[in-house]
C-alpha cells in the first residue's frame, strides 16, 4: 500500500462519494476506484459498502481509517520537519486551547508569531478537552493547553504544568452589584443571570463547599459558552455576571464575596510522548511562563 492510496481512502471516507473525492483529489473517478480496489485487494477485505448513493466504511474500513490518519499525519509531519531543517523555517504549530488559555494565551501567541516569526504558520483550535485530546491523538494537533483538572493521568500523554490563573465573578463597572462596598453573599449573585464556560467537576465541588447548595451552577446558569471573549462581551452590555479567569477580562469589575472565592484554574501543556516536536513548541513554552499567571 502507498500513502497515496491511504489519502484516497481518507478522502472517500470523508465525502462518501467517489465523484466528490475524485474532484477534490484532482484525479478521475476510475483512477480513484482502481486505487481503492488495489488497497482492498492487498488487505484482503472490502473497505467500503455502497448504501444507496452513499459509500460508507465497513467495520474493518473504520479501523483502517484510524490507522491511515495516523500514518498520513506522521508522513506530513516528517515532510515538514525535513523542510524546516533544510530551509531553516520555523514551520507550523497546530495548537488546541481550552477557554481560559484561549482568552489569555492566544492573542499573545499570535502577536509573537506575526512579529517575530513571520515565516511560521500558527493554527489555533478552541474546544473542550475531550475534543482536543481526540485531535491530538489523531495527530491533527501538535499540542494542547487545557484545564489540568480535566486531564486524567495517562502513560500515552505527556503532561507539563502550564501555570495558574485566578478565577473571579465579574460584571460591568456600572452594574448594581459593582456599587456595593462590602463583600457580597453568594445569594446576591443569584438575582442576576450567571454565565460561564464549561467547568470541571472539581471547580463545581469547590463552589458547593464554599457557598452551599445554592452554588450548584448547573441549576443556576443562564448561558454557558467555551469562548470567554463572547462571555465577556455579554457581561459588558448586560447585567449578567460572568465566572471566569480574572485575566480574561481585566476591564470588568471583580465582585468581592464572603467568604472569598479563592478559586484558581490550573493549566497543563499536553503532547504525545515520543513524537518529534515542532520548533515553535519551545516558543509556546516560553510564552506560557510569561502569560499564564496573575
């Protein structure tokens, strides 16, 4: 089998159509059919079933697709590494970020890339940890930075501490609660819409321990969004109160509570052990030390 055949398989698995895949690959439909048939012949089993007008992977084809993704990604990574070594380029970094790091780290990293590494290519993907982990394992990401509390210990992941940011309840400066001088009871927050990102079980547990059953946010939230920039935009223009890392919205007013919140988000840099690292990953590590702390 060849990498070309594996790329043909991946394209057909994605489109479900010989015609669309042939167009995307800039080859003829008969040529694509011969490529898939040769791969099936070598493996000794069918890879696709025809279901109506759609072509779908067999159970064995699903297994082959997963392995093909890894092989093609590794081949692409090897090609890029060779190109960087030959031409001295900074290359590419594909980075996944959860909500906190995306709000604080992403702007700083993008500024660094465009100003100091103009020949580099940075691709940032934002999402929840489960989505980012899958993309990392499929070699669609080089690294990810996420809430350390969400990352289970695993011998198949390389996990490095990546700083901590203080959490806070935030509102617009003109908010009615912003005029209160004394620390607030948690019940005062419940008079207004509460918005936040997806929180770890540990954060939810800490809130319950500190403020009691009324702090069970799953029953209290008006909106939840993985983008802290979006949440901050809403908080600036409404009476909504936002729970997030303080550094994500320094222009918002921080509400003092009794007892004090004393809540921090710990982050981790996650990569795959044994995989050659892009040169830009060291730039990322340096920037993490400068930005992911209060």
